[in-house]
C-alpha cells in the first residue's frame, strides 16, 4: 500500500478536529490550533490515492521533549499498516527527544514494545455541578481572570508541572482571541494555581490544566471555571491523574463520575512530576 505522509495543511487541521469529534474525544475548541502554533510541522496526515486517511501529531517543545497524539486512521483502513507508517513518521519528527503519549488500555503493550513506559493512569471525570465556594477552612483566596500581563508568571508556574517548559504553548493558550477562559489564584502576590476552561467540540466544556498548590486552591479554581463553563452547556469534563487520590476524591465528592481512562506513557528520561499538584491535565489528546 503506497501511503503518502506529509505535514498537515491548514485545511487538514480542520479535518483532524472532525475525526477527533467522530472518535468521541470531545477535544476543546481551538485546542489543536494552539498546539499547532507551537510546532506547525508536528501534525502529519497520511493520504492514499490523494484521500486523507489518517493523522498523527508529534509536537516538539524545544530540543528535549515532544508529545504524540491525534493518532487516527479511518476505520475502513485500519490494520493495513497506515498507522505504523504514521507512527514511524512521528518518531522521526521527534528525533532523540524524550516523548510522551496517552495510551488506551488495548494499546499499552504495543507502546511498551516501542520503548514507552507507563507513568500513571488518568480518568476523565464528568459532571455538571457549579462549585460556587472559593474558600476552604476560612481562607480567603484571590481568584482572578488571567490577562496578558500574567503570561510570564503563568509560564513559570506551568513549567513546574510538566516535563519541560512550554512558554510558546502558554502564550498561544492564553491568547485573548481564543474561547478559553483562564483563572489564577495568588497568595501573597505569587501564583498558587491556575486553570483553564473552554468549550468542547460537540458540546459541554473541558477544564484543564488545573494545577494548584493544595485543595483550597483547587476548589477555588474549580469554582471559577465551572461557573464560567455554564455558558457552554451542562457537562463539564476534567482529566485527573489517578495516583492523585485527593483529586479523585474531590471530583467524586462533587458528584462527578469517572469514565474514559488512559495511561500517560513516556519514552526516554522525563523528570518526576508533582502529581499532588496536578488536579487536571491539559488534555488527553495533546499532552
């Protein structure tokens, strides 16, 4: 089978969004555009006789790290080698960088055979409860929308919770022209947590990332984002690392239910992350 794999065009990026919605991923509106701005060459499309039949992303963050996602092949062509060709092309694009991905249970062993090691499981929790309280144990917290003046401080805080600094993504993520709304909590003038909410493809909304120093900050950010999410419908989704039991307990106490689960996996050296401060990952699909 002669498959042509090339960098995705602007039109292809829109097609990838359609495929992801069809797969039921419910990605955030404009998410793919933000990651595409980080690495425009990091989205690949496979064509068969000129027809787009598959895709994969391999977004590079500088010289040391990348993340693979948006791995989709048209259903009628699966099992014919297109996926392998796409993954090989993604690894070429990644090069010697350490690399992450999110693997569904059925594919974990396949990814292990390619050098990826499981790090932790994640569960998508969904619910519809606005969390109105922004205080816990009497502590008053300063929760405010993030503005362009906050980008440097948010980038610094974000860098403590991900494998490598991603300043370019933070700038794209906080673009005022996007539908995303981001809030931060400050203690004594310093960032103690931040969270983003945005509409999801197909309806509802997604919260992520939600990085916070402690439970009080996490609750405050959930309160702000869940109220903002009401403009996009009833359902809210957030992707929670399973080893962070306090985060899991929090979502369950708020009436959220766990559903789709995958495994965050890494190939190469990746520093240990503070999972006790990661209450919600940025996204399943793109890291």
